[in-house]
């Protein structure tokens, strides 16, 4: 261990882990080596998570400002609510991104724990800052291309943030909470939420915008599934039986 500060951090971690031994000043070589290894594993994981969340924020911001905002299309979930409110009120999207997701961050603290809620709050704040300060070109005004590629970049951003251990769309947290409370599936709850969102979009923005927004949602959800789950998806079952030959 060449770094003085690394040794301080590792000894602090050992004291926190072993509450009864906080007064110890000396640790065995095995304890120090194990903590040294765990420290760098944790550091590497956190750096990887931060990179994934950062790329996710940039991708989602590009989907918003490069495609969806200028054409008033929306997505599902909390991002869809934010886009819908921004289109109606003409307030900047970054304000609504934070305002809409505050209840979901609080719920994440209750359902998923403090660390997840803190990462989610940082990710959502980063998204709002990126939307407020970074300029992206308007790529196209073709409605079909906007719906497909806007959904693609938005879904990729959400998926990368999930891979980084956070969310930039709080609907999933609400779905987890309600599924535990009422015993329903996550998919059913998310579908129910999006039916309400797209019905409101059809009423407030018009049927055509709502239909294109559904394409955006489908593109985003499929991209999200690809980022999080990968290409191949299957169910495996192992059966243990004394009649295995039969």
C-alpha cells in the first residue's frame, strides 16, 4: 500500500465494519489485504456506474432535445409526464424532470434504500442540468424518424442509467411499490400508467401526436430491454427427480 490516504480509508472501513473493535489501531496483514482488495473492487464498480449513468444522461438528453421536444412528442412514464407538462405549460423540461421525479425519489428511499435513492437523485439532477445547459441540434422534423430515434436514444439513456444502478424515470420505482402492495405484475402497472398518459396526450395534444408518441414509447421500451437484458432472453428450469431417466 503506497498511499497514505488509501491506508486511512481502508482502516476506516474496517472500523465501520467491526463496530466493537473501533478502538483497534493494528490489523492483521490478511485483514488489510482483504479490505484493500474490496476497496478497489468497490471503487472500480462505482467508477463504472458513474460512466454508465453519465453516458445515459447524455443519450437521454440527445433524445429529448434532438428529436422529441421540437416536435412535441412524448414518451411513457415519468419522462412522458414531464414532456406532456412541458408541452402544455411551455415551462422548460428540466424543471418538470426534477419536479415530477421528486416523489419517486422519496419512494425509492422507502422501497429500494438510501444508496439507490441518492444515485437516482444525482442521475435525475444531472439529466436536468444537461437539458438546461447543453445544446443539441434538431436532427430531423420527420415525424416517424423523430418517434423511432427519439425513443431509441431515450430508451438507451434510461437503460444505461439502470445498468449504472440508478433510474432517470421514476415510474419503475412506483411500479415496484404497487406490485408489492397489491400483488400485481410490474408490466400491468406500467401499462396502466401509460394508458393514462397517452389518453391525456390524445386529449391535450391530439390523436396524431399521441399515436406517434406510442411509437416513441415502443422504441424506447425495446431499446431499454436490449440494454438491460441483452439480445438473448430465455427461461431455464432445472428438474431434480429420482425418475430422471424417464
